[in-house]
């Protein structure tokens, strides 16, 4: 973890250099405090961009420079990696080698794209932290209630729709997992989540300008069409996904850019990482994987549902490779968790068979 911290700090330096030489949202966040010197802390409170201003306000009040505030948010990103490690290791104690010699968990924790977008002032670092705190806490919600609430609030106030996916995924996993849970407890969890979603439905719908809509489906289709068109023009790295089939839309969200369509030098570097994603996905293209998912525990099903729900929703509004590279880091660890658990279970069963054969031979 010390090496991971050093690695993440290097990416803070890389992103800082990138921000000095390219347009960056981090400059806009920092200039907010310069342009609004008389604004009060609680006046900045709200969802989306407002919450980032709210998070950074106390540090600016203490006199933090742009670089210091960038480093503070980079630290939040590293906290996300700490909880990622705990999320994986707590439920998967088996070590798995991938590509013959690489430890899978180490490989996942050191993926460069994950660090680049979580090492700067902006939404990427705190929402990644919030998502991974949620993932770690939902494993034992009763004993980790306070961190579960903290992670949920961070995600909700930065991206309310992502909180929706987390809540639905947690409920789906909880009620369909193979864990022995009474009907009464399942009912209470589902009722609690649904009540929470009803309380915040206006904020979630406001993300897509659908509050007060009389026809949610039709208005959502109009919104996603306009949003995709606007994003396809942004930063010169647009892809026209409107005519893509759903499988190819998902492929684009998960694995592009892939060398030939990389928008810039950064895209070429990320293409290597996307190739690793693709090779990892190929590990689960097996018939027994569907049987594995069917009988898997609740936290595996939760991870699968969150990943698929978020991916499905994002494909309708993401038409820009730069935005895609940034947004998917929120949820990729959920599918990595599923892949890791699947491979670890196969390894564990293989070891058990060998031991059984050895004992029977004696």
C-alpha cells in the first residue's frame, strides 16, 4: 500500500502537469473561490458541481493553493484505493495469478487510468472514494452503518443517478444471493432502500431534467439524444453511437479507445489498459460463468448488477471517448471483483480436488 501511495502521488504530478498544459475542470473549480470571495460555505452546498465546491471550501479558507487543493483531492482518490483493497481482500483471500506471472489484485490496483482520473481536484477522486466506501461497507451494513451512510452521501451529492444504481444493485444482490437471510430482513432492506430512493427522487430526476415529467420514457429518450449529440462534439473525440447496437455500445463504453481510435497520446496509453480489460473479460466467457453467477453470494450479484446497470445507462449519454475514459473508472472495479471472485473460486476448487486426490492416493 505504501508503494501504491507513491504510485498514486506520481499520477498527481502527471495530472498537475497535464492541467498546466491543457484545459482542465480543476482550474474552474479553484477559480470559483477566487471569483466568489464573499460566498459562505453552506451557500455552496448542493449536488453535482456545488458539492465539489462545498468539499474544497474549508481548504481554500485555510489558504490552500491550487496545487495543495489538487493534492488534497488526490488523497481522497487514494482513500478510494484503500477501500478497494479492503473490498477485494476481505471476501477473496485467495491469490490469483493472471497472464502467468502477475498477481491479479496488484494489477487491478495499479491500473494507470484509475489513478489518472482520481488524482486531481474534481468529481473523479471523491466519487471513487464514496463508491468504494459504499462497496466495502455494504458487505456488513449493520456493523459499518456509519461508513455506509458516509459513502452513500458522497456518491449521492456528486452523482445522484450513480447512487440510484448502487442502491438498486445492493437490493438486487441482497434478495437474490445464496446467503441465508430471513424474509423479514430482506423486506426491511428493500423497503428501506425504496423509501430512501423515493425521498431523493427529485434530485435524481433533476440530473436528467425529468423532475415533473409526465412521460419519463419519452422525455428520457429526448434527453439522452441531446446529451449524446453534445458530448460527441466535445473535445474533438466524439463517436457517433446513435446507430450502434446495444452490444457494440457496451463494447465502446468498456473497451474503447483501442489503439486505432485513440484520440491522443493519452488515449494510446489508455488503449493498453483497455486491452487488459478485454483480456480479463475473456476469462469469464465460459459456460460455467452463468452457473457461477446464478449461485453466487449477494455481494457478487450486487457487483454485477451495479456494473451492468451503470454501463447500460451510460451508453445512452456517452458519445465522447474522453468522457468515457473518465466516467467508467467509477464502476470498473465492480466487474473486476466479479472476475476475481470467479477465478479465485475456480482455483480454490482445483486445489481442493488435488488435495482430495492426494489423500485418496495415500
